[in-house]
C-alpha cells in the first residue's frame, strides 16, 4: 500500500478504490502523490488566434496550435507534471498548446485526468487510452525492464491514437524539462518528405545499437545500405502525422519487432525499431533540443554532465531520475535544474 501522507491522499485513494471496485478486473496502481496547482499562463499579444477557440473540437484540430504528445502513468507522473510546467512556463503562447496524453487502457484514466485538471486547471488536453495488449505480444525483453513497459511503445502509435485532424505533434518523454519555447521546436521544417525531426548524433557508434546477428545477416542489414544512418534519441521528436499515416510507419515498426521476436537483432526497447525505419532519413534538429543522458547509463544511473553547447531541453534519459535521486538525498549536480519544476506537494508544503 502507498504511504498516506495527507487527508488528500486518502481522498484520492478512496476515489481510486471506488472506481476500481466498479471495474474489478482492471489492474491499476493508484497515484499516491499530490501535486500543487500550477499558476495560469497567458498568451502574449502577438500569438496566433486559434479559430474556434473555446470549442473543444476546433481547438483540438487547429494547425495554429502546438500539439504535444506525452504518455501518462502513475510511475512517471511526477516527471510528467514537471515537463508540462516547463513547457508552459517557457512558451510565449502557452494557451495555444494542446497536450495529448496517452495512458494505458488498464490505467485509471479518470484519476489521471482529475490529477492533471487539478494541477493545471487551464490546460487544453485530452487523455487517450492505449491498448497495451496489442503491443505486448510484440515486446521482447530488453536490458532494462523499465524499457519493456508497453506504454513506452505508445510513441509508435501516435498517428492512430491522436485524432486524424492533428497533423503534426511534438512527442516528449516524461523525464525532461524545456527551458525554451516549444513553438520553435514544433515549427521545424520537415522538407519535402521527411516524417521525423530530432537531434541526430553521428559520432555515436551506430553499430552498437544492433547485434552481431543483425549485422552478419545481409538480408537484414541491407536496410541501412545507402542511408547515412545516425543514432537519434526517440524521447524528443517532431512527427508529421499525415506522412506517418500515409506511409503506414506503425506497420513498418511492428514488422521489425516481429523479426526481433524470432532473431535477437537489438538489446534496447522501443528505440531500435525507430532507428531501423527512420535513421538516415530524419531532419536533424539542433542538439540544444535534447541534452540527453542526464540519468546516466542503463545500468547504474551515474551523474552526467551536459554536452557542450546551448541548452533548450534537459533530458534525464538513462536509469537515474532526478526525482528519485532528490528523494534519496543523493542528487546529481544537474538535478538542481529539474527541482524548480517539481510540483509534488510534500507534507511540509501542504499548509503553506
Ligand atoms: C562500435 O561498436 C561495435 C559493436 O559494439 C564494436 O565492435 C566496434 O569496435 C565499435 N567501434 C568503435 C569505433 O568504437
Ligand atoms: C536472415 O534474416 C532473415 C529474416 O529474418 C531470415 O529469414 C534468414 O534466415 C536469416 N539468415 C541467416 C543466415 O540467418
């Protein structure tokens, strides 16, 4: 059982129990954390006017809006809250941002929605149910069990999950904060036929993301011939959903996952299929938009430093998460940059 730290926790937990009693076959974990209410953020004067503002459907479908997709679950919700706050705080048109949250179909969507609403009463958002069972059968175990969570694969299904009127989305992981205006990232030009934009790392050893079995089988490794394939991190991506839908890239990703079920061609989770389908064909984004690896490696979560150059987004990818290290009183130096976005309501802040 989660520790009850306040009356409000108890209240939420009760709500969870009532809902889960009504739906007893569903396995859920309660959100045992309480969050502070974030302030309201206002558009500056020169923001594009959203046509049909106030009417949910039109706003949801607006091309003028910045669409952001994130996953939502009880394990990472503290990170998600910080990420949302950071996006709003650094945006000059925060009221033009629409958040699309993808939650597991077995999670308590009502409770997740209520938690978001009470923390961000003015947020434009939708919560979508992701049917984990469809992807579960395709998942092979990886080197880190957290990577095998079906929700980790939701990013491959955004084109189907989000309404078809949404044509472009910025996908963000939950272990990051922005310190710059997301509309700049969202406005990345995708050229004549690219589906994805993301920071590319051509100095990373691309070979190491796939097994010897993969490279020694020319039927498989031929996929990278004539492609200048470089590693990119799938935690921050600008996706043209129209092009994705037309090219049926979800199916291409699933085909690689099916191969992985038969022959082990990689060790990581949802990342390698993205590399297989897109590496070498993405639009490179400035590295400032994904200062990744701050969580350390996949095994120990050591402290890492920033890469040289400017910073628009800090990403604690890897095993160590700033909230866990702060709670354990063993923070890395850069975790201090995450802390100002932490909305967790501690027993000490409850009465203030
Ligand atoms: C790249 O990784 C592969 C496989 O892990 C390794 O065999 C190779 O030596 C590495 N190359 C460099 C330049 O480090
Ligand atoms: C190479 O991979 C293909 C596709 O998975 C498979 O059909 C074939 O048997 C593999 N070849 C070898 C030599 O393992």
